[in-house]
């Protein structure tokens, strides 16, 4: 623990650093305290857990690879603890294979920092995460009213249907564990994970769209290298294809570029556009995904040959509603394209949809390239 942690100043945000690299932890502590944060330090998961329970920090910076229990396992345990479940949690790693944007989201992390990172990048990350936490506590009356209206219509189905599946399958496993075969257990666990991911995605999209509505200025963004951009897009494509069990239908050709963005936002953009294409097209029909650079912009397009949208439906894109739910029984709140529009706007880009009823849809976005 740093010396200042024994005498915390009133109103200071508390950052807990969990990393077995004591030199890095000391450097981060000095920098953060210089910038007005209170810091706590632990060299392993056990020490981090103890400090987190005692002090309930505003944000936790945790390395993934540590002796004993690693950061991923610690994150899962904290998310299961009522006192710590809502803490902002940022994973750190020097190995991209252990910390892709999609993997961080699946684990429930709020952000990911790739080592080595600069101190300005760290400060932007912390400021963004704390701002998000504050925004979630200060949702205004207009947003609350929208939420209440949704709770009487679509939200109950989308929240409680996957939750009922999770509870029902876990009860089945608990009661019949001794008589179920390994294959039956494996299938039940697979179904539980799918339901959990569906619930997580619904909550993620809804809360993010509320955050974007509440922001008066652009969200803090880091300059990403082209390979990180390509990987973030690929993670979103793969997530949507896996959810629909249509990996063979999706063909992608991706080029990266240096962008000012959050990797998770890029993953969400790709995931929602590919998910929309897969939702509106039949299995065994192609979905073509492409990213390329042109005229100082990174372009990303998704083309399907599905049922398409009518002109009336295209005018509804961006509203908090789902297209033809009664007819097609789609899952989801219909927030995906609304979220894409808002994210692209905050990233300084442009988004458009072209569709013909019965023939398919093309979605296209462009984002400004920044020199590395």
C-alpha cells in the first residue's frame, strides 16, 4: 500500500493497482497520486482481494498474468461479489493473445490496457471509466422515463427470458448432476453460456446507448495501431457469427488503420452490423464483410442477401424499437443499429444503410484515420 493510502483525502477517487511487477506498480502509484488520485497496491490476487473488500476502490487496475490466481479469475470472483460487482475493472497485459477486446468484454472487464502503455493513455482510460461510472449514477429524468416505458414492453422479455434459461438449467444441473452424462452436462453449460452472453449484450448495449445520449462531449479515445483496429473488428465479426452459428456464411477481408477510438467500441460496431446482417438473412446465404482505407478514412461494410428493409423500416433505424418482431420473432431490443449510429457519430465518422426489400442490405461506415 502506498504511504498516502493511510491518510486518504476527502473526495479523492481510489485506484487499486494489482500487479506483481513492483517497479511498474510504484511508477503508476507516483503518477496517479501526482494527478490527484488515492492509490492502493497489491502484488497478487489475494492481497488485491483483501484491499478491495476493505476499501471498495472506485477503479481496479489488474494485471492478467500473476503468480497464483491470475487477473481473469480475480475479475470473475469480484463480479460475483455484491460489494465489488459494480467496480470499474481494467485489465492490463503485455500479451495480446491473453487480452483481446472481445475476451475482456466476455469476462466482464470495463477496459483493457496493452503493455507497454503511456501514462497519458492510462489517465484517459481512468477518466473515461470513472466518467462512465458517474454517468450510470446520474441518469436524468428523461432517460429514467424511457427506461420505465421499455420495462412495460420489450425489456422484460429480453432480460428475463435468458435469465430464466440460466436459472432453469443451473437448477437442472444441481438436481440431476449424478445422473446426467458428460455430453448432457456439456450441452447444458453451453446453453447457459449462450443465455448469459445474450443477457450481457442486451444490458451492454442499453447502458452504452444511455451513456452516449448523456454525454455532452466526445468520449476519451486512444490512438490505436492498425493491427489493433483490425483485431477489434475481427473480434466483433467472430462474436456475431458464433452467436448465430454461421461462421461458414461470413467471409471477411480486413485492412486496419490508425484510429482514435476505444477497441471495445470498434468490436461493438462490427458485432452489431454483422449481427444485423445475419438476423435478416437465411442460413447458408453469404454475408460479406470488408474493411479498407481510402481518402484518409477507414471504410467498413457488411453486405447480405437477406430479406432487406422497406423504406419505412429504414426510417425507423435509430429508434428504440425492433423491426417486425411479431412477424419474424427476432431476439434483441433492436438497439444495435441505434447504437452503431451513436458510436460512429462520437468517433467523428459517418454511417449509412442501403436496403431493398427482398434483396438484401448493405451497411457502411467510415472513420477518420489519424497518423500514428
